[in-house]
C-alpha cells in the first residue's frame, strides 16, 4: 500500500508514513478508503507551488538607508512572496513547509549566513528598510502558496536584482557670493559641489554652527529666514 501512496503523493509520503503504517495494521481490507482519505488530506493541506515568478523589477526612491522595490505579478505567480536580501549575491533558498518572519534588513529570519527575509506578503511592492549608506544590496523574490507548514515555494525560477544606497558627496559647494542686498532680502550664489542637492543654513548675527544630520530631510519654510 505504501508503494501506491508513494507514486501518488511523491515527496509528501514521508509526512504521512505513520498514517500508512496505522492503516496497514488496523484497516486491513479498507485500503481503498484510506487512500481516498489521504488524497483528500493531501489536496486540502499541501499547497501547490507557483509556476512562474514575478517580472518587471523596478527599484526607486533610493535613499541612504532604504529603497522601494516593485514588480509585476504574473498569472502563475504565488499568492504570496518573500524577498531575501544580502550584501552579497543571494544563494539562499526557502524550504517548503516553512513560513518566514520578515523585518528590516538584519531583523527578519536569516535563512543563510548574511541573507535575511525582508518581506513576506501579497503586495507587488515594498520598502526595504534598515540599510547602510554607500552599500550594494542584492535580493531575490521567491513566490509561494500556502501557509505555515503547507507552504510550497517556487525555487527553480525567481526575480532578482540589486541596488546601491546613496553615498555622501565628496566635494562641497564653494565660491559663496551675495548680491542684490536690501533691508530684508539678498541673493546668495555658489559653485555647486558634486551632491545631488544642497541646503542653505542661515543664522542672524553669529556664524552658523549647526550641521545637517544624515538620513534627515530638511524643508525650508517658503524659503524665508526663521
């Protein structure tokens, strides 16, 4: 009887071998009924693995400590997916029957050394948080169906990519000039450094001592002092 079930259930037979032995001992003459029962158990408990990965990877809103990953789900994609991230190319593969905990980089389940689950859900896009600046991160997106011990992952195909967080500029602005000075306004000019943007800090009566903080966005109030 076990050989019949092996041909029907394949790899799942190890999970129900104890039931098969029980059936051989106590349900002699009712093997057909037991096979039907186990087939129903198989179809209701074990999910079907997805048949194709998501596509059209896009990485946007790159910052010093995060970026946004989006993609397109396909007809054969899973109901859910996990994203595994690492500072080196991802080689880790999820295990069927495991449901992984996701979190900011370094806080989710580590399924291989240095390779962390940073997303687990149904969406087609997510922020990847907890990153370091000036660092390249690699990731893979694995599709899956099922929950808890019934998860089935597509590991032969996956969507993967990489992105580098922002790096601080190396050249400051220079050649500061003042013109069109009036009683309540002036024009300030400078030669640009190599940063993507600049902020201008002003202080009345005394030299500026404040320094901007990394990973902070500053918004002026209509460009007016104070």
